[in-house]
C-alpha cells in the first residue's frame, strides 16, 4: 500500500514538474520515486498468504499486500526502473509519457494485490488505458497510430468480455469479493454442479485475463501492436503487462476458484498453455523483424508462465517469481540493445550484425540474455523453467512434453539473434552511458545470480 | 588438524599466484614462490609424518559434501595414515627438489611462469589423489594429475610432435580412467559408499560375491595400467619424454606414474580376496617389465632409455603387488623415486649442457667436463642396477625374494629382467660419459658443469639413492633396524608385525644368484662398450632382432593397424552414411516441419483486425461451450 501510494504521488509530481523541466530530469525524479517504492515493499502491509485462504481475509479489504503481491510488485517496480532508466529519450520527449508509465504501473500493482473483482478490473483498466495512449505516442508514425487503434479495439473487446464475466459472477453469487466467490466455487465443486451463470462468468473472466497475457487464441494483437509501438512502450507491454497479468491470473486461482475446482479449470488452462507454447514458438521461427520475434517469444513465455498457475500455489508462486525475474532482466537487455542498434531504422536481425566485433561486452550480455530466454543452465531462465516443468511433471506430463518441444524450437530463433550478432560482419554499435552499464550489470547479475543460486533467491521470499 | 588443508592449499595458492600474476613478476620470483609453496607442504607433511611415527591412528578431516543423494554421501574429506604420509613425503620432497632444479633448468624459457604454475597444480592434484579419503577424491586427483601431465608434456606446444605426444598420453590415460571409473561405479553400487573406511572393511567384503570383487579389482587395475604405464597402455610414457626433463623426473618417474601402485596398495584388501586379480597383476607386471627392458636395450635417446626403464621398474612393482608383497612394492616405489628422479635430472643436466641434444651417440666423454653430473649419474645407475648395498639392491632383492616364495619360474624371469636393466643402464652410462666426445665442435666448446641449483638436487638425490636401502633392511644384515618400512606401514595396511621370512640360507642363495647375474651383465657391458669402445650403430645400420627392439617391437604400429584404423574406417562409414544421410536427415526434417508450420501460421496472422476478432470469438465459444456442455 505504501509503495503504491508513493508511485501514485510520484506520477503526479512527475507530471507537473515536467511542465517546466526537461525530460531527463523528470526521469531521474521518477526513478527516485520508484526506488523509494521498492525500498518500502518489505514494510508494506502484511496479509495472509493467498494459498492459506481464510474467512477473515476478504470482505473488509479489497486489496491485500500479502507475500505474493509484494514479491510480484517488487519485480514490476524493478522492471519499470529498468525501462525508464534504459530507454530515456527513445520516445517523443515529454514527461507526460513518464507520468503515464507510472500510472500504468499503479494499475499493475493493483492486479497483483486484489481480493475483489472490482479492484482487479480497476487494476486492468488503470494499466491498459495509459498504454493505449503510449502505443500511439509517436503521433507522426503511421504504424504507431495503427498499433494504438488495434490495441484499443481489441482491448475494448476483451474488457467488455471481462466485465460481462464479472456481471455473471455477481449474478450467481451476489458479490464481487473473493470471500463469496470462493465460497460459491467450493459449494459448486463439492456438489458437482455446473450452474451456467457461474461457469460462464469464470470462463469469461479467464478469457479476459488470457487476452492480457496474450495466450492463444487471444494473442493475435500482440505481434502487430508490439511492432508498431515505440520501443519503450513495447518493452513495457512485454515485461510489465505480461508479469502483472500473470500475477493476477495466478492470484485468481487460489483466491477465487480455490482447491475445489482447481482441476476442472486447470485442464482448460493446460490446453490453452500448450497451444500458446506451440503457437508462440512456431510463429517466432520465421520472423525477420526483431520486435515481432520478441512478441512471439513473449507469447511462448506466457505459455510457460501459465504452467505456474496449474501447480500447487506455493510452489507455483516460487517458480513464477524466479521465472519472472529472469524474464524481466533478459527482455530488458534484449530490447535495450535492439533499441540502440536499430536507431538507423533497420528493425530486422541484420541490425545486430557486427556487434560482437565492435562491442564485445554488449554482445556477451546479449548472448547471456538469449541463453536465459532459451533456458540454458546456469541462467535464470533455466532455473525458472526447471522449477515450472519439474513441478508440473507429475500431473501434466503431456503439457511438459509439449513445453520441452517448444523450448527446443525456441533455441532455433534465439540463437539466430546471437549468430547474427557474433558471426556476421556489420556496423552495429552501442554507446552506453554509465547508468546504462550499471543497470545492465544489475540485470546480468540477476540472470546469473538466480541461475546459479536459485535456492538462495527463493530464501528471500521467506522474509 | 587444520594442517591437512594447508598442505593442499599451499601448492594451490602457488598455482594461483604464478598462473595469474606470474606474467608480471620478475622471472626468477615465480620459480621461488612455487618452490616455497611446495616446501611449505613438505614441512607440514614432515611434521604430520613425525606425529604418525608415534601414533599410527589415521588423521581424518571432513570439509563439505560433494554429492549427497538419499543415503549416498560423498564428502570432500582428507585422511592421512602412514601409507599416505609416506607418499606425501615422496611427492612434496622430491617435488621440492625438482622445483628448485627447474628454476635453473627453465630459466631461459618464455613460459617460465606457466611451467611453475602447472607444476604446482600437479603437486596439488597429486596430494588430493593420495590424501583423499574416498574414491571420488582419488578420481578427482587422478584426472587432475592427468590434466597436468597433458599440459606439461605438451609444454612446448609449438612443436607439433610434442602436442601429439601429449594427446596420446591423455587418450591412453582416458582408456585406463574408464576402467577405473567403472570400477568406482561398481563399488558405489555394491557397497553403497565410496569411503575407504566403509569399502575396505574386511567384515563387509564377505557379503560381496567373489566374482564382483574380481571384476572391481580388474577394473581398478585397468585404471592403474593407464596411469602406471603397463601393457597394453604403456606406449604413452616413452612419448611423454617430449616434456621438459624436470617434468619427466617428477611426473613420469617419481610420482604420478606410481599412482597406480598406490591405488592397488590402498585397495589391497580387495586384491587379497581375489586370486585371479592378483595373478593378472603379476603376469601383466612381469611381461611389461621384460618387454620394456628389451626395448630399452636398443634405444639411443637418453630420456627414452630412462622412460622404458621406468616402465620396466613399474612392472617390477606390480610383480610385487601380484605376490601380495605390498611393503616391498612401496619400498621399491620409494627407492625408485630417488634414483629415477636422480637419473632423469642427471640426463637433464647433460641435455642442458649440450644445448638440447638427447642422442647418446652424439655424446661421450662427458666424465671430465661434468664431474658432479657424472658421479651422481654413476651412483644412480649403480642403485638402479642393484649393486650391493645401494638402495635398489635391497628393494629389488626383497621383491625377488617374495616372487621366489610365490613361484620359481617367475623368479627366474624376474632375475633375467633385472639383468637386462643392468645392461641397458650401464650402456647409457658408458656411452655417455666414457670414450671421446662425438658432438659438434661448438658443443664441445660450450661444454660445462651445470650451475649449483641443478647440481645440489642431484647430490641430495644421490645420497638418498645410495642410502635409501636403510629404510627397510633385511634382517640378514642387522636385526635391530630390520624391516623399518614394514613396521611403519603394517598398521595402515593391516599386516602382521613381522613378515614371513625365507630361511637365511635360501636368502643368501638368492642374493648370490642375483649378484652373479649382475656381475655377468657388468662384464658384458664392460667388454662391449669400454674394452671395444663400441658406439651404438646408426638407425640404418640396424638389422634383425636389434632393429625390432629399436623400433619398440612395433607396438605402436600394431595398435594403429589393429585398433586405430578399423575405428577410423567405422567412424567414416557411420559419419557418411548413418549420420549425414539418416540422422541428420531426420533431424533436419523436424526443422523443416516446424518451418512449414510457421509459414502456415503466418497466413492466419494477416494483420486484419476482423480476422483476429473472429479467432477470439471462436475461442470464446469453444471455451464457454465446453464448460457448459460438460
């Protein structure tokens, strides 16, 4: 709660100071607020764990900053610090955009901490509406405009579906709060009933969430929107939106569906997850544009992340957290380097050519993040995949097999990027500021630290 | 006893310092730092040894768990009993002398600091090998010394032949290592542990099938074959002479190659249970000893002669092990470490003086120019020949006596092999140091005695080679200090306090026979090389059996034709047909399928919003429909 407030205040301050001050200063200010918010997370309001659901939990508070909420908000705030720090000056100048990013982050944090469908909906909208604007923030760029319109149309559609789901759920259980919904779900599950209102309601809410994480068959927007949006917005969508949506998705299961019906909905989710993994990886294979490729990679990663929802909540939480740490740092690195090398306008693989010769350090970091995304041991990506796959193995063996096939396919396109960067000759060059080096160093530390000592990193969650 | 850890950490630290900072330090410094690191280990080992003299209980220390899985635990643990302590003294003591020697020997080499880094790394690994308290530690050290041996044989890697020799040593060792590894797997499977304490417990062994114990012993011995250069895995050792001479002295004579002996002595409880394994060890040892001695007769490279001599002497040690004379083997290991290190360093001194010349046909008459080298080399030769009262005399005679107890025919063969040793060593000695100088004028002009850093280690080793026999005198000579080493080692090896003895008369007989054989050999060599001043013929002039021996019985060629070529042909076939055509084809077809699917999918993703919404609606209908129908 404290960190949420700090971010909100920070967003307003940035918005207003930006009128006079140049963008650079407002970014510094924003990052200062975010760091403060990050530091406040451990002191944030304690709550019960979502997997120890109890009666006292819900009706009074509509948000609860329990351990999973705090852990995921930490990742989100850290991710936003990366994005603001590394992508300054890539978009149109203007502190209003930075304010929007921070408002969007507030929505993301609400999505990690809701205990009530209303809060969840508000979180999703607070997250999405600034993004519609951000996607179109390059006003003179036709593709940016197209992306904004597409995103807005599809988003509106999914919001409508989500709201319809909420309405149905209200109709069936007379409440939006986790308490009454969980009760209802348990009642339905124990009596082996299938009341249409409740079932359709849950289905529609899940579909709304699936849209946000870009799961099959609701993922079609993401390659087009990623490609057209300005780089900073794209990486924000790829990192913050995805992790926030997964956190909300994850929270929805133990909190509202509960153990009684976990298997029923788990089966559907497993199918979605399998299709998402296949579609994401296969789609990525033939892409030439790096941003589209990363969009498909993000779809595939969403598929893996969905596996974390299927497994027992506590294990799933740990696995998802570890995975998201690796996902955030690797994606931030790739997008940063892509942003730098594509400054000349070339947005295909070829943009990376010659990086290995001209900037050994940058090429090394790029390779490391690719290895992590592909899930090669000693990187965070491997630790996350290992935790997810090994926990899902006993109950969802076919899903794990498909996920492994997907990972094998993914090596094909991830390694292609670093083949271009290292083996091919070209002009790619990266000029880094000190801040960039520090932030990249932090991201690399996270990839390697989580990859080498996952047990130790999980220990952090105990505090 | 934290000393245990310091003993292994000191050379490791030396390795780190000379390896990382050596480039930036003044040249001599690295050598002294490295030597100091080994000296620290030696001093600590010596104090440990002193402690063990009064109290034979092994000192054990566990540090952390390597592998923990269910009930199966392997720890990083050190354990020092009297056997280990003795090995440690040999490794660090001789290691130190050779380090000091190398400071002068390698002084003009570009890779000076690298050389000392590798030497220190070797000492570290060797100590792990002997000090570890379980088979995994042993294996760790085993592979580590193998790596260092590879690095040092190929130290002058610009020379392609040397690089190939290093590779050969590595590959041959890997074959042996495979046997050792399988043996260790069997041990882990049968005993559920790799700790020496648990595996080498006679009470436990009773429960294991005899066939399994034999299998384990044979596999462990295959590992020993590789490391200690026994038939058929010995061919790497002569080639390993490509490395700098101090390396040959340290690794390929005194320490690493004795790891196989140490392994068998350490696991002798297992070998005690299996007659077949012991006979196998005995026969292999005997064949190796005779074959290598025969080859040694006709070699003209001074280091090659010494290398074959080492193979032959190692064969002797295995003969002792096969006859269950573990103390005799350790005794010979010790004296051999003294005199063989001495001989190698002596040959190094000669090579150094002649600016890299190794062919004895181009030496001769060095007696006058290099008196210290000559005298020490002479003492070393007498020691290895088993000249009465020199160290080799006692250690070899003890082995011969043990073999005699075992089987008279084998004994006769061993005596023959000892005679051969005498011939080829005296041949080298005389051709090198007597007669007239046969090298170039320029070499003659430069001929000089080596500096003190080289001659001092020679003198120390010479003293040890002469008096080393005191360690384990036979009772025939003196009752009060007899069997010193036997008494020392018996608690570690669980042996009887007083060894079983032959009657004094038959002991005397044996000694007389050996001495007569040696005298014959002396006479033959004197007649041929001093009286007639024969110089070994050039390669072209050789014929008959001599040529076969000079060409090492064509063993390398036989290996090539019988193993390497068939394997290469099969490999070629599987590469072209199986791998390229079928397996690659299959794998590529997966890639093609994935690509084709990607193309197909690309048609769905056409950028048209209406289509996207259509897919979404289809998805919604499917999911909601499925849930309602259910």
